[in-house]
C-alpha cells in the first residue's frame, strides 16, 4: 500500500502540519497535552503549546527533553514550542495561575470564569500564525467560535475517559440528577449507556448546590459537540463499547491517541519544575523490595485530606501488611494525624514504608517492578498511567469525573477494588471518613493471595500489554494519530489557505 503522508512527513512535506495545543491551566491537563504534543511531534507535526508563565514551568522540562530527542530528525528545527502569554488580571494574587494554587471557592469561581480572558491572546495567536488545527481544552468552550473565526478546526481535548464523558453526557441529556429523589443514599441509574451504570446520589455533584457548575458542564458538552472532533487520552482496546457508543449513538467524532504518558521523554521530572529532592532515594529503596510487594499511594495534584482521613489511611497501610510509598503533600503536623507505631514502620527506623513530600516521579514508580498496587483518586491521568504500567488499583474517588472512572476500573475493566468512597466533595468540603479496615481490606483484595487478586492482576497485566501495543507502529492509537494527520493534510489541500 502507499505510504501515508504521516509516515513521510520528514521526506516529502516541505510544510509540516502545525497544531496549536491550548490546555486548561491545571497540571492534570498540561501534562497530558505536553505528552500529546510529543506524540504528534514524533510523527513530524510542528506543535505549539499556548499557556501562561507559571504553567509553562510545569511542562518546560518535558518539552525540552522531547525537543532534544527530536534534534537530528527535525534538521535542528524546534519541534515543540511553548508560546507564553501573560496570565490575565482577574483579581487573583500574583503567581496564582493554576488550579492547585486556589484556596477558596471564591478564587475557584473567579479562576474558572476569568479564564475567558485568555480568548484575546488565543485569538491573536491565530491571527498572527497559521495553524492547521487547534487542540483546545474542553474547559475552554469559547475556543470553538474563536477558532471558527480563523477557519481553523477546533478539536476538543477531554482530559477524561470516554466512559466518564459518556456518563456525563447521559446525566446532562436526561436530567438524571434533578429527576432522582433528593436522598443522598438513592441509587441513580444512568440511562442509554452500553453498561448498566449506577451511582449513589451522594457520589454525584449536586446541581442545586452549584447550579453554575452544571451550566458550565452543559456548555462544555455543547461546545464539544459543535467541534470538528474530540481527542482522547485513551485507546480503543480499553473502552471499545464507548468508542462505538460515541460514534453510533452520540454521533460524535473522536480520536483516541493514548496512553500519551508513554510518549514522554522525561519520565522523572514530567509535570514539574521541582522534582522531590529525594526521588533517587525512593527509587533505590524500591530496588530493594520484592516484586509486587509495594503499594503506591497518591491522589494527584488537587486533593486534600483531613487529619482524620490521614490517620485512617496510615492505619490502613499498617493493617494491610504491605510495603508502601505514600505521596503525602499535606502540611498538617504529624502529631495531628500520625497513629501510634506508624513512624516506626518508616525508613530510617523501619523497612515497611516511605512518605514522599513534594513531587514524585509517578511514571517511574508505577513502572517499578516492586510496585504491585496503586491507591488512587482515579484522576484520569493517574488511572491510565496505572493501566499502562499493568498495575491494579485501589480506587478512592473524590470528585469531578473520578467516580465514573472508578466504575470503569472496578466494574467494567475489573482491574481494581474500591475503598467505598461515597461523597463527591471538593477539596474545601468535608467527606465521611473511610476507616483503616476498609482501606486495608481493599489493598488485600488487590494485592493478596487468592483467586480474586490473581484475576485482577492478570487482567491488569493484559491491559498493560494492550496499552503499550496501542502506541506502537500499527497499534490503534498510532493509527488514530495518522488518521487525524491525514485528514488535516487533506483538508489543507482542499481549503485555500496561506500556509506561510
Ligand atoms: N503526578 C506526578 N507526581 C506527583 C503528583 C502527580 O507525576 O507527585 C502526575 C501524575 O503522574 C499525573 C498527574 O500528575 O500525570 C495528575 O493527574 P490526574 O489526572 O491523575 O489527577 P489530578 O491532579 O488532575 O486530580
């Protein structure tokens, strides 16, 4: 068969495709976008990532490493560029430019609404530069119209699973939460999905408490549907029923190009300008542990836990009997949460565990043979990184799409066990405390001997093989990247544009 344009980008294309990436200002969006740019750049696409100064620092190391790795193939040209625009003056303190830095509901609302101000620099970029497509965050719904004004296709980036996106679409379409009884314990069914999906009412965001949040998500869903298409950090073999559901039932176009983390050229400092100073030490500590003996515990970049939650988590880790690495970003004084005997478990006094303060090299930890389980909040990046590493999960969702991702992991893919998280709550709200026994129980079911653990681990390993295969030449994600590139190239020759 004829080689495709995407395979020949370096040989025959004098003008490579140019894609502008425009991520939401939170690490969970910036990190996969930098990885995705790396993925497209490796196929010969020129990539620009538009962001603000503080957020550029989060991805700079990953982008520099990627450019280093491409030098030689690009004839010295920079493959990925970061276009920095000032953070808009919307009344937030200096340096507060990203979700994890927000400390009140008021700042949070200011941030979400105020980011509309980025419309102007985004518009200016498209006036001054040619782009064949924009991959813009779903959280920037206004980017559809701005891109349309310049005749540039807007491809929405949803930093979530297709499963969760289909669940959200079902709740919006059917007014599911509004129509359900006003009882936190009510079981709510999500109609029209390939699987029977049921949540407890308290696991869902309450539209009465936050009508503006519901309206926001409705506007995102509508803008995504008006877009040229949608790109997912996922892969066909992971959620095939939802790929089909998207295409035939929802009639939406999607490309699945993940797991994008596997494209990263910077597995240690990916996502930070300040890798924890002890990173080498943790990895050496892991080297000394038997295969599959360590549970890794981390809740992403936006979660916070009360001293009571932390005490129970510490008790759970102790009771589980497993070795553990716990990324604990809390500033809470140890005397407020640390249960008796816990300090003795940890190095240098004990051999059982480590806590990490600061940024952990998550990809290196998950892919270390000593790690046999991951206690996760089910943020989509973390979930997919665990899938790609073949590591089974202990699921502890907190908010956003995480309760849906838990359903996917536990009930559909069967590569995890839940701790029994029941309350959707922002980091500023209270949740019911989950007891140490429940946490230890879930860790035991995933990592322990016996049929259930064996079956879960076998599935996780198989899924990891499929995930890695998806990105290899001829794999499903490889093909989706190629399909999208070919389509954009064909579009270029059918539309009269000035490519200079
Ligand atoms: N991450 C990391 N080290 C840390 C904390 C987070 O590398 O100490 C990365 C993690 O690998 C993932 C991202 O940060 O890529 C977090 O995204 P996720 O969607 O899991 O959670 P969020 O922070 O958006 O809730």
